[in-house]
């Protein structure tokens, strides 16, 4: 068994750097008397031969065309992911807007029947709205396949900001009317 | 290793898919070889090599033309393979005969004995490499198969030159030790085989 306990000899043996004549003489002298370092020298010589003679292995034929297929699959996957991000962004926006409307409706309807009919109306509205949003953002995702994640975040953020702005404006306007009616 | 015309690289950076296909054609072999040497399994190596080119395609705009393209590409492959090895729960050094990598036939058209011999040699090399940790393995593969300098390896693997030298020394020592162990295991089994093959008449 090779034991790495003879520095600097094993360092010289494994360094691969050319030794000075003096170092070489000292090493040869040591190798004559040390079977462990002799074994290390033989083993490393064999390993080096194996490493240097093992050529490069090639992939199976058709690697480049398989890569092209994979690239196409990756693009499709990204389109789907982008569509999902857009859809989730739209869903969050829709939820925020509908929550706001719901809050308004609850305030308007006083009897349980009117509240129930209002909820049915709201549920139908949500369903139709989500279908429309899916259509809109699904088409957008198909037409904008190269949009980057940063661009996507920016777009969703911008839409959310505009929606919040719209909601605040709407709320202020409606509050204003109430004040006038009072 | 092929050094492509800078024009092809520039075109690929501008999003020319045809130019990038040329890059894949030119570098498929060195990238696959690195992945195979790192992972030891032809299917995993194919997957890793494909993933390397996908990552290169995604980040091609970030490539600094001052650096060697092959070093940049091989460093992506090496980092991906190191990550794959870390993710493994169990060692996957595949040495089955039916999972041998595709070896390009030499021009002379070797016979089955030569092919078998080559396969045995590849197995031995993979067994030796499999005994190293992933970082040391990457250093050894880059040094011996791609003849990279210490500086190039350090640049590719994001380590210092002294760390490369130290890893290389440690890896060589481990390889020599493992070679001795392998030989010690092979010799008794060959002796046993020869013993069984002898006729009782002798």
C-alpha cells in the first residue's frame, strides 16, 4: 500500500514539474532505499499512462439535433411558465378588484335575499371575468414568447399599480358623491 | 479543441440560432467527454452536456470575449456536473457493459479484441476518477484531457491557482493509491481464475 509519508519525495514524484539535477540525484538515492516511494512512483506512472492514453469519448450520433429538440421543448416550457405567471398576476388583480366590489355590494344590500342574489351575480361575474382573463393572457403569452422574467414582473407590477390607482380614484369619487348626498 | 471563428460567436451572441448550432457541433465532443468523465454514466453525461449547451445559450450574452470560449463552456459543464454529483444520494458509477459510452471508431477499424480492450481501459479510468471528490475530479479532467493551465482551471472552477495545485497533488496521490488497491484486488482474482482453469491432471 502506498503511504504518503515521505515529503518532499512524494511531492517531487507527483508534481510533474522538472527537477533540478541535484533534486533528481537525491530522489533516485531515496528510491533505491524506500520501497514505498518506489511503489508510488510505479503506481503514478501507470495512472498517468492510463489518463494520457484515454481519449475523449464522443456522444452518440445526432447530439446536435437532440439539442435542437430540447431547446424547442424548453421554449414551450418557458411560454407555459410565463402564461402561468401572467394568469396568477391577473388572478391576484381580479381578486383584489372583486374583493373591493364585494365590500361595496355587502354595504348596499341590506336583506338576506338581496345579499344572496348579489352573491350569485358576483359569482357569475367572477366566472366570466376569469374566463375572459384566461383568454386574454393566454393569447398574450402566445404572442409574446420572448418576454423575459424581468419584463414579466415589470408588466404585472405596472398593471397592479394602475389597478390600485384606479381603485383609489374610484373610491375617492364614490365617497365624494356620498358626502354630497348626505 | 476547435477554436471557432470569432464571427460565429458574435453571430450566436446576437441570437443567430444557426451560428449557435455550429458551436454545438464544434464543442459537443469536449463537453460530453467532460460530463462523462465527471459523472461516469453515458445517459447522465448526455443529459448534462445538453443542459450545458442550454445554459450557454441562455447566458451567451454575458460571455466575455476576452476569455477563451472553450474554457467558459467547460466551466459551465464542470459546475453543472459538480452540482449533479452533490445532488446524488447514491453513487452512480455505472460500469455495465450495455452502458458503455459511444467511442468513435479509429480509422483503422479495430477488431472486437481492441474494442474490448479499450472498453476495459475506459472502465479502469472511470473507476479511478470515481474515487475522487467532485472538485478534484474536475481539476484532473481539465488538466489531463484538455491540457488547461493552472490559471485556466482556476478561472474555470473559481478557485485560486494554489488551490488547483494542491487539489491536483491530492488527487494524484489518491489515484496512485487507488491504482495500487485495484491492482492488488485484480491479481488474486486472476490467480484464482487461472487456478480454476488448470486441469486436475496437472
